[in-house]
């Protein structure tokens, strides 16, 4: 059970010369602090009062820092942390970055070993995150800013996981290598033999985002897309950053891409075209949670709530490059808002564990990867 060490102290209350009003104020503060102590195994279903939240912020400052595990853009994450430091002087930020899969594995391993290092985790989930929810990984609470995310069911999973950003699957191409008249428009264009040896993507065994879009290709009836891309000499990369650089260089002409680095590249003037196919695309919902056994639980909650503010969402979008989820947030500077895309699907819902394993095994077999 988390314990909040708050304003009142027993030594202060016992002073014989303390005034009645001061005593009453201390008692009231202490009573407010007790309301913040989570009940073991019970989700906190009420928004903290202004006094309760002020107490959390005060203790967060005393904790002095927040440790964040994330898979955001590395440079962008540091810029985001700097903005938080400006808004919350006295609270330092320590950040650790890994890809989604190793990040989740690391947190789970540390949790099982009783090594509680992270206060906050930001990632794109797979089934292990939802298993971790059941296993007690996450604090149950309601951030004050959540009231601005309506309907709440779209952004809040059991008062533990909060949806802060969305990645979308897209097709990109080098506009200096592919003429406008020949530009891809649909997923099937990735399999066109005219682009043999010139198509790039991340392999499905690397990311649940790619597994989701491959499952969607199956849903569209595109056939054995692994075999088709093998015949088209697809080039695999380890991360969206590598893909977009290869397209810019012309090493490949077009690619399937999780759009994390796309807005930044377009803002920098890269010769890239893009399309979210009208037949539909898949989304990857990025979530944040505060660890149930966080060493700095109040600081973790203050940081998480800050990410949900209008300013925090704008900065997250600016520095992480993905579409923020807070209603009313302006779209990315060079990409459309998720709400304007046609026929979007949550990729994770398309890949239950059995489907996920079957898909990955098939793609590994087709490409001879053990």
C-alpha cells in the first residue's frame, strides 16, 4: 500500500501553544491526506479534490524526481522532460528508453524481482501490459485532467492505463523516385512487382503495430502478404527511423511505416509523400501508467497528469511526433488528425494471442528466420 507523507506531523500537533485555528487546519490537512491513501486492491473511483491534489503536488516536490520508462523519440523525450522541469521546478526527470517489447519485458522482470525503479511507463501495449494490470503493476487513480477526455471509456482503462497518443500505419514514398502519377494509394501497391527490391517495412516479429496492420491486410483479403512481399524482395528494417531514412536516401522507394517519425521529417522538408489508404488503416494506442510500487508515486502522478493537460498534450505531440488524444488538440503540423482518417481500427484488437503467434510463425517461416 502506498503511503503519502503529507503536511501534518504528530510533533506539530502536540505543541502545547499551538492556536486552535492552526490545529484545526493541520487536522483537516491530515484528514485530506488520509483520503489519498489507496485501499489495497480497490480502484480509486473519484477525482481528487483540489486540496487533495495540492497535497500530492507538495509531496511530489519532496520526492524530488520522477523516473520514466518510455519508447518515445529519444531526442523528443528529453525536450519533453525539459519542459516538465520548467513547469515543475524542483522535480527532476530520469528517462530510460527501450523499444516497446523489451521495455515491457524489463518492467515485468523488475516487478517480479521486487526491483521497483520506474515511476511511470509510456508504451504501446501488448498482452503483457494487460496481464500486468491484473498482476498489480499499476496504481489505480483518476488524474484531475482526465475530466477533459470524454467519453472517458475511450481513454481510460480501469483507472490505470491512460491513452495519451496514437500512431497510425501509412505508406510513404520518395517523391524524387516515384512520380505523382505512380504514387501508391492502397496497401496492394506494396506488392506490385514494379517496385521489386524497392519496398521497405519493419518485420511483424518486431512490433505489435506491424502485426496489427498485417492482420488488417488479411481482413481486406489481400492473400498471403508474407509470400507476396518475399517475392517482391522486401527489405526489413529495425525501427521506423531506419525506414524513413532509407526512403529519403532512395535505398527503397516506398515503405509501410508506423508514422512516429513522419511529421518531423515532413517539417524538415524531406522529399516524402504519404497516404493513409482509403480502405482503412490500423492504430496503435500509446498508454501511460503509474507503477503501483513506484519509488516516487506522487511525482509519477504529477507527471502523468501533466501529460494530460492541454500544454502537455501539445508538447507530447510536438516532440514525440504522434497524434495526441486530448479532444480539441490541434492536429500535427503536417499530418491529418486521427479523427479525419477513414475506416480506422485498433490494431491490437485484430491480433489475439493465438493469431499473433500464428502470424509471426508464418512470416518467420516464409523468410527463413528462426
